[in-house]
C-alpha cells in the first residue's frame, strides 16, 4: 500500500475563465468560483435553491437571533461579522415573500354581501335621478351612490376615479387582488422611510444611513416572520375547534399567540435599545416617537394602497 509520503501531490489548478493560478475556492483575479458547472440536473437545481435562500448553516445561525436576540444581527452586521449570517436584504426578501403569500391565502373575503349592497345602492341611485333636480343633490357615480368630491383633483381625474369605482363596484374582488399585489411594493418603499425616521431621531449617534436601514430590515423581517407564525397558530386553533386535532393543541396555540403579541413590542424596544446603546429614558422617548410617526406613515400608506389599487384595478 502506497504511503502518504509517496502519494503524488495534487497539481495546482488554474482558473477556467482567466487562467490564473487558483489558490482556494475563488479566483483571486476574476472572482470566478472553482466549481464544475456541467453536471447532473438534480445537483444543479439543489445548488440553485441553496444559493438563492442560503439554505445552509447560516440559516440556522440567523433564525435564532432573529426571533430571540433583538438587535443582535444588526449589531453583528455593523461591526463586520457578516459571513456567518444571511444578509439582511436577502433575509427580508425571502421572509416577506413568504409572508405575503400566506397573507394572500388567509385574506380571502366573501364579497357576496358587498355586491348585494352595491346593487341596492344602484337601485336607490336610479330613484334619486328620477326625482326633480335640485342644488342640494350630492354627486354620485354613474352606477352607485358613492359620493366623490376631491377638490384637489381635476374634473377629468374625478371622472376617471368615478369610472374606476364603477368597475370595482361590479367586481370588488378586483380591488382586493390588486391591493395584495401592490402591498409588498409599498412596504418596500416604507422601509427606507422608516430608516430615515431612525436617522433623524438618532442624528447625533454618528451612524451612516445604511446602519439604520439594516436595523429596519431586521425588525421588519422579524415582524413578518412573527405574523407568519401567528397565522399558522391561528390555523391550528381553527383545526382544534373543528375537532381535527386535540383540544389541548388549540389551547397551546392560543397561549403561544398571546406570548408572540406580547413579545413583539418588547422585542422592538430591546432591539432599539441594544443597537443604539442609549439610556432607558432616551430610548423610551425615541421608541414612542418612532411608533407614533410610523403609525401615521402606515395610515397614509394604506390610503395610498387603496387609491393605487383603485386606479390600477
């Protein structure tokens, strides 16, 4: 048997792209990875999934702190310890995609009653038009009795808005589907605005904007992941009520839901406290200010979502 000393050494390989001598897995000159790409389809597909979602040890190292160590991942990223965890942007994108898919599945509304109300409104509107005209009669859309009077809109814009309302009145599901489509895009716009709020509140913290954005990404990812878990636990409660699973499972699911709802505001507070390392008083004041401002932004965002959904439905 050939000894280890007599075994021939492996000859250094060269980069297939630029022919530079390979030292390690990546070429130091062009950055191409030293990996054979012409191989079985199953192997290629698994690698694509693994690279897309970083389905390796980094996921396990990321999920624990994401749920139970507020502010930890953001602090690690800022000090440069990033390779051990899933990147904030990729983590947010993956979790938000899962969240909005689940949200679309659980927010299926029965619009039968709404259709009946709109049909009744249309009949009432016909009776009004048959009555003698007077100056006190409100403006109605052509097929509904929904009042439309937005002073800052031009006459053409109001006419188009009335037309869109009529379209949605005939098919309310169209508005809901469009809202679910636009919600992820609108949420992605709110992220940098939330980071801007943190930048202003912590103006003297001498932090770059991207640092605030990283914290915003991690906290929003935590929120989305928590809501996904809440949706799942709510489903378990429903199955327990329907006698599909034992009753104790429903009780446990309810207890966990309560714990998550309590943990969410505590988590966000601790994350802000740990990341910026300020005292309890200033953290509390800025935490409350952040919440109030962001709540107002969310209200404006919901109105914008409805208007955009109406305009594009």
